[in-house]
C-alpha cells in the first residue's frame, strides 16, 4: 500500500426511517435560510417534498426552492444555483436526491463563494476552491456514493465534456433506505451496478499486490452482488435495501481507496459517452466493463484472477484462464440483473459519437495499462 493520510468529514445518519429525526437534529446547527435542492417531480409526487418542508418549518427555517436538477447535471444549472444562493443570502444547502442533485450542489456551494469560474479555476488554473456554503444530503437513490466525497461529475454542455470537478464536502448524510422505495427497480439496479463499478475500479488500481483495502473491497463487492440479487427477488427486503445503501457509501467514503492509486478508466470512458448521449450512467458502465477488462487481460490478469475467485467464486487452470472466467461471470451477472450489454440496447448506434467520446475522455494514470484513444474506440465499437 502507498502512504496515506485519512481524515473523514461526513457524519452519517444510517437506518430505516431515520430521516425525520436526523434532519431535525442537524437543523439545530445551521443558519435560518435554507436552499432545498432536488431533481424532478418525483420528490413532490411521493410526498417527501412536503414532509421535508414541514420538518424545516418546525425548525424555524426559511426555505428557498432549487428544483429541476437533471440526471447528468449541467454546469449551467450549477451556476444558476450559485446565483440563487448569493441573491437569497442562503446559509445552508440541503440536497435531497441521488448523485446528480448531490453532485450539483457541491459545485453550487463552491461557486457561490468565489467570483472565479470554477471550471476554469480547476482545469486551467489547477486550483481548488477553499470556501463553501455548508451542506447536508438526504439520499433518495443510492449507488453513486456522491454524498461521501467532494467530487462532482458535471456536464459542460458548451464544451461537450462530462468531467469531474471538486467542490464541498457534506457535513452530514442521511441514509434512510425507506426513501429509496419509490424508485423503479431499473434505477435501483443501475445504482447498485455503479457501486460495484466503483469497487472494481478501485480494486484494479495500483498497487496490484494484495492489501487490506482490497480485501475489504472484496467483501463489499460480494455484498453488493448478494443483496442486489435478494432485492430483485423481493423488492420489500428492507435488509437488502439497507445493505446496498451502506455498500454505496463504503465504495466512495475513501476506505477502499486508502493506499491505492485508483483506476476509474471505465468511468472516464462512460462519462465521455454520456457527454454526447446523456446515457444512463450505470447502464453505460455495464456495457463497457467486460470489454475493457478483456483488453486489460495481459497486464491485469493477476488482479482479475483474484477477483474471479474471491468475488465471483470461479477459478481456472492458471491466472489467465481464471481472469477470463471472472470476466465471463461479470458479464453473466450483468445479463442476470437486466442491464444492457450493447450500446444499441440503449439506442446508441452512431459510431461517430463513440469516436468523439474516445477522443475526449480523460486517460487515467491508475489503470494497469495506459490505453490509446484508438484502443478506447475499439473497446466502445466492440459493444455496438
């Protein structure tokens, strides 16, 4: 393992039915003007919007709405939120939703406290923001683990880029599995696969030698696979639902990354495709992962073989055979849970889009082998 310093800022409120008590408790420590950030109409349709507004009112808070945050949140929307925060004198941001809402607010929080353009600050000036509006998150769709860190995936529509920005950490996160029950199962599955992808991308990073962080990771991956199967079989399985929520948090709270240079090449490739197609994130990852790992068999076979045995329960005559068997097991699981295996299943049929994605995605240093843009294009084309 590499050297590391670990300090974790996000306070966790975990448990079925914990949301009301957690929100009211946390509101004792924040200012009076609260920005309530959320996505589409589902928050109001399910009644959760009214509940949260009533909790905030009981705590004496003035609420300003910031709705309409879309999946694959845009830079323009983050800028809109920052303007509202400044104009309304917002003291605290309460993000209610999944990864898109939670990511967007990280940048709203940072942009509201600086006149500099955050995108240019980070990508041109190579500087990170240092002042933020305090925030809390109520998670209604788990899988991204976005509430656990300060990284945000934002789509810059003008630049045709979907990339990471770094903003604020949340002071607290509410992980109440009851709040995920209104999600369509397709969305639950997509989120859980995103969790599995986070784990695999961390696991496949450097160093590739066996270490404690990776052994913990193996347990998290097995947990995701087991509990996703259980929840698909019985959507009323509250235990499985809660386990998936905590696995999502574990994948992104930094624990599995200690001493690791993470890979995340699959995520960068999917983000680039998403910038051109606005495709579902978890589904895009499911399409890419098996093809990517087959291209990495030569240099990644040691880790892939161990994952095959410890996570998928398959072996081979040698490392290469075991690694290939593990990729086959991953692909079978993707089919089992109803995720797409090809771009055409997602309505993506234009090769020029895949070429553009390959030419613009970030190349990650943690990958066991540096991929060329032509090879990334080949990986994408193989899944047409």
